[in-house]
């Protein structure tokens, strides 16, 4: 493996200087403190505000409805109770076999290596997940290895969290090296929002680590709106694609953020310019605290129909919902109740 004594400091410095105070965020964006602050403080006590300064710079000054801001600013509506919106909407407690492990689908196996994220998305389906009880330690590797070997059908490991790219290159290298030692593992998938909110995370060390692995590496990023994809972000992700690392995008359909066909069309086209393929468009997971992002089935169906009419098939993400206990994600287009 590579020598990771040297670490580029830029992305790490950004990680250590996140905005966590709602008042500071509102002041930077020149927004009315009186109208927004009280609700933001209360909601942030339950699920802390956390957003990189570089991501905030992509937001419109003075616009309380900015689609990037709506994804991260705590809101008093998060405190409301709504039927069907629960703390574990995907039934992950049942799939959590051993610390750090989620095994929901037959051939894929998910490792939650960290509970840390560079940004706290207010619709996060794991906002209530008990990370501290599930972070795998070095001594847990033997149990993880035994579990994998006892399930020979598993050929792909997904690194998730939290966000695995909040970890240092050294720690990532350690886990990748462990997985490479198992002949049954062929594919490594990394799910991360960090390259969208801190694109400098795609440094040369990380690229070398991924492209030199014997595993087929797939990076699945998470962008919901074309305004997130500035030139720097696109250039970093495009560079990964040029290194033979497949980059896909998954988005979540969110009321007030990207609930128009044109926004989704623009997102797909911008992704393609950066050599990223649209992968999934998730309907909202019914997690407690996110009801205000929910859209009705008919509205979702119409939006997706318009997207299909506007884009070639390879730029249309699959519209899906993840249902607890199911063996796969559920396709939704044409279903009027979901």
C-alpha cells in the first residue's frame, strides 16, 4: 500500500472548521434572524447543524428558499410528529448483525465505518442511527471477516456511514487492504457526499488508493441540485472518472429543493458534463423529522414522467423507494400510491 505519512491539509482543515451555529449561518447569508433562528436552534438541539463553508458559498445571499440552504438549515417543522415517520424507516436495526455491519441485500454488504459527516442533511434517513454502538474497531475485523466468509454470495462491499470519506486516507487504506485479502470480494462501492460539499477531498492520495486497488471501485456521490456542482466539484469528479473509477450519483426528491422536472433535467445534464451517471432518484425515506420534505405520489409521478420525456434513457435516474425488509429497492414509476 502507499505511504500515507503526508496528508493534504486543505480538506481536513475544512472538516475542522464547519459551521455548526445557526446564527452564524443566517448572518453569513444575510437572512432574518428573528424569523428563522428560534426554530433552527430547537431543531439543531436534536440533530446538529453541520455544513462546510465552501458549500455555503454556493448559496444565494438573502434567499431563505435557496435549495442548498433548505437541505441543511434546521427547521421547527422537524419537531412535529407525523404518522408513519419513524426513527428507523429502513429497518436497519434488524439488518445490523454485528458492529459496523448492515446486510440487507443478498450479494452486497455495507460497512458503517464512521458516524461522522461533513454535512448534516436534514432529510437523512440515519439521523437517529446509534453510531456509537456500531462503529467497528480493529478487533472487530475478525468477526466481519468470518461473517463475509460464511456468506460466499457476498461479492461487493459498500463503505458508508456517516460518510467514509471523512476518514483519513490511512484509515481507508487499512480497510481496503483488509477487504482485498478476501478473494470473494470483487467490487468496492463508496457512498459519499463529501466530494460534493468539500471537493478538495479528492486528493492525489485518495485517487491513487482507489485506482490501484485490485477491487473494481465505484464512487456513488450524492447531489440533489445542479447548483451544488460548480466547476471545481465537476473537475474533481471528472478526474476520478478519467482514472477508471466509475462515478454515479444518487439524489433524493425533496419538496422545495428539486421538486421540478427542469431542476432534475439540469442536474442530470450537469452530472454528465462531469462524466457522472445518474443512478438513483430516491423518494423521501419516512424518517422522523423530515416530513416537510415529502411529496405526494401523483406529484412525484408527474415530475418523473416529465423527466423521462426530456432526457435520453442513460441520463434518467431510476426512481425508487427502499422498503424495510425487501430484498431490493422498489421501482416506483407508474405506481400511483407509494
